[in-house]
């Protein structure tokens, strides 16, 4: 099991380079995992790495990318079975 941050971000977060911004933030913090758009307009993130990196990403999600407007963030640390070797942007 790998400690992971699972988060869902609501607001104006699709079509504003939010996933690319999350990718850059995760890379800078040495995290692995993925980010993807959801059909309901939210963005979902699963990040893995050092606890301080996960905490930093969680805090940054509230701020969002320059063009985004974050309304809410739901985030929790979970134990995830799969380990990801890199961070990916998914569809």
C-alpha cells in the first residue's frame, strides 16, 4: 500500500490548463500519480510521494492555476494499492 493524496477540485478547472498546472506542481514536488478531467466538470488527482510533498500539493490545489477559479477541494490521504512510477495527465 502506498500513501496517496486523492483529491477532487470543483470550479472553473477544465479548459484553463489546470491539469498541466497540476502536472507541473507534482513534478516540482517529486510526486507521481495522475490528474484527469471528470465528466461533471471537476478534476480528479491521485498523487503519491513524501508526506510533505502531498501536503504541499493539497494546499496548492486551493490556489489553482492562473486561469482557474477553484470553488472547492475535497482531499484525503488514502492507502492505494498501485504505485505509479511517474506523474501523468489523463483524459
